[in-house]
């Protein structure tokens, strides 16, 4: 005996509630995307779905997920989906819902709010060519593989390379004045390279860099992140200063190589924390040695640079700055990055992936919010 129609309809609604929007990662029923879902006498369910934009690149993904979920309901003989597009008013309502209230003229940066539990790591280096971006994308992929919700901001505006290394070839989707970031390997990512034509150069001065970073942090819908990584440009210029203003709670990760010259420059990148009052969480030494077939190590770029930077910053700052890890030189790191498949995923047993994984383990700590917690402070003299 078949179930009553209303029971099938309830089951269909419950099935639709299990389907998440691939970009926003929330149920399509919560987002107001399901305009109607009718069960015909023939058992065919006809769903009218409202897309955020007409050219939604994930239309077929939604079709597949809805068909699978609704098609599994007992009594359903088929699923037909008609796609429509949200009106400007509906998109505005969605934007307001995602931001947790009304839209403001100047969107706030969620990671800078007192109640934020997102751990923000700014990956810095004194000079280019030390593998800072490779370290960033591999840490992001490793953290996501450990079950954390991770985002990456490619803040190296002039030398953006994160999308290629993460294999993020999608384009951001706009909902009113909010931006939905593409995802790859479970990592949300945004980069200026997603907004430029081809391999065009970005020729901007300081104020434009500041505004771009501000938009990446405030206008992009990141959702509830456990960790946000920012791949900074080399040195201590405009972006590093803007970051300190926009995200004063960000912690600095310094990447260097064993080479003495690189280490000296890296110390300056870490020492900026004295002026910005940010915490230096540690130093990562990249390209530490090359493992030869006979098991010996060749120290191509010398030795001791990472430890020297950690010791120097500890003395300069007056707080312990540990050497978090040493990553061996391995051609597979470069090959995996060029292929858009970070080595921590492509070759997880390789020495470089293991070293990066150990660093990720040390960083995989969600920041506890102090909101509403007593701090145990007492007035002086009591």
C-alpha cells in the first residue's frame, strides 16, 4: 500500500533539506532557493529551484544532488527540475541572511570581531623565492584534510599564485555585493587573479591594495572558518601594514630558507610584529636539505637559517618564537603545485608532506572566544 501523498511531500521536503548549495554550504531550503516542490499523481516530483545568478556554474551539481536525494524517497518515480533566477529582492534577502542581519554600507570583517573563533595566520617572508606560497597551500590542504573549515586569501596581489597551486580554477559568484569564493580540496580561496583577464599584471598603489584586501575579508562570504591563511607578499610593505590594521589579531608565520642571507631578511618580516603588536606563532624553514638516493642529505642552501631566525625573533620580541618545522627540498612539491594538487594530498608519505603535516598539526587549534567569559580581573589594591 502506497503512502499518503502528504507523507511523500513531507519526505520530499526533508530530502531537499539535505541538499547543500555547493558554494554556500548551507541547505537550499534554508537559503530560499526552493520555490516549490510538487508531487504529481504519477509520483514525479517537480522542483522549481531559484539560482542566485543566471549563469550559475554549479547548476548541474545542484541538479545531480537534488535528483539523488529526492529520487531516493519511497513513492517517488521521477524528478524534474526547473531552474529560475532570484529577483534582486530575493538576493538582497539572501545576503542579509548570510550576514546575520541587515546589510551595511561598510561590511564588517568577521575575523576581526571579538566573538570570532577563527584562527588567522599571515604567512610572511622577507624575500621572494623561499616557497611561501607552497607552504601556504600545503598547510591549507593539510588542515582541511584534518576536518577543519579552511580559507585562503591570496594577499600577494602582484605575485598571485595560490589558485594554480590549489587547483582552484573556478570563478567567484556574486550575490548582490557578496562574493562566493571557489573551493578546491575542501579549501575556500580568493585571489585577485580570479578577477583579472588572463595573466594580466596588477599595477596598483597602496590605497588600492588596502581596499582589495579589505574586500577579500569583508565582502567574501567565508562562512564559519576554523582557520584563515593569508599568503602575504614578500617584505614589510603596504599589505603587511593593512593586514595589521584590518586583522590585528592575525598571527604571523615566517617562512625562510637555511641560507644566511634569506634568514637575515626573514628576521625583518617577523620583527614587524613589534610595531603591529601581532604574535609571531613560529618559523618554518623551507628547502632545508635534499635527500639523496643513498640516504644522505645535501644542504643545498646551507644550514641553520630557520633556527637562527627563531632565536633572533625570540630575543627581539621577548617571547618564544619556535621553529615549527623543516621542510626538505623535493621536486615533487613543485610538480604537485604546478598540477594544482598539493603534495600533502598527492604524496602524503613523502618527507616534505610529512614535515608540512606536522606543522599543520601544531596549527590546527581553534581559537577560543572570550565573549561572555569572566577574565578574572580584580581592581588594584584588593
